[in-house]
């Protein structure tokens, strides 16, 4: 059974210049005013692709999108 999760990207870049992609409910999720809603996806790589439509440098959150996080 496929499950989907709500994904968001932070409008504010990290000091490294990356915009972090988060799942709903993440402990590191910024305030709603600093987020762009990306949609519902079954995998974080789909959310990363959507976030790249908004920002050039994106990365998955190390906490909630480990499989899409690049150190």
C-alpha cells in the first residue's frame, strides 16, 4: 500500500545556500511563513524535484528526509 507524505521546502536558505526539504511533523520544520508547500509524495526524491522548481540548491533534511540528505 502506497503512503504519501506532505512535503515543504524552507524559503530561507541555510548558511551553505541550500533550501531544506522537510516532511510534515519534522522537529526542524520552520514556521509556516517560511515554507513553500510542495505537495504529497510517496518518496522524498519526488519532493526534491518539485523543490528544484523554486530553488537551485536544495537538500533533504537530515532528520526527516535522511535518504535524500547529502552531507
